[in-house]
C-alpha cells in the first residue's frame, strides 16, 4: 500500500512540477503573389518557385530558401534549440531559376508565424554580426 501511494505521489509531483517550454506558433494563410518578380534585372515567375513569394496583411514575404538565396545572395541556418535564425550575406551564385517548370499550385500559401526568434545577419567576408534582433513574429 505504501509503495502504491508513494508511486502515485511521485507521479503527481512529476506531472505538476515538470516544466516544458512551449512556444506559441500560429498558422496563417497568405495570398499567392500572382506577379512576376524582377531581381537585379532578371525576371522570376512566382509560379516556377516551389516556395513562392506571398502576401499577408498587406506585406510581401520572401521565402528564405536555398533557391532564392542563390539568386539574392544569402544562405540561412535555423537553430530551433536556441531559437536563432542566421542569415549569411554572400555573393549571388546565379541570376535565375535552374528550371522553368510549374512548381506552385497557384493557391494560397499556408505559413507559420513563429514567436520570439533571434535573427542574426552576417557578412560572408568578415563573419561579423551586423544585426541582432529578437523578432516577435517571424514567418516561416
């Protein structure tokens, strides 16, 4: 009887006093940006992108993908444990898309707003940190 009571007491204590950090995330629906996008004089058709640009509450959002990073000149690393998003500026490695194939379904985009992310931007040459921000609504 004592062993049962002790095990129940320990179970209740563990459940009540264990702490798990839960970060709030919000799913939103953005509107597909049905426009051509001109970057450095080169035209990108949004429907050729697997993760297209989209509109949400009047602002256009740029996908931080490897494909767009090669064109715009950046790379991205995400560390979910420390809730850090690192954007490294580098030279663009190409001017357009590799293939012009319909990749998007031309429908609205489902995205997630992640709260309390630290965003670091760095230059490739110096590896110096230029900006250190805590954003309360990062769209991923």
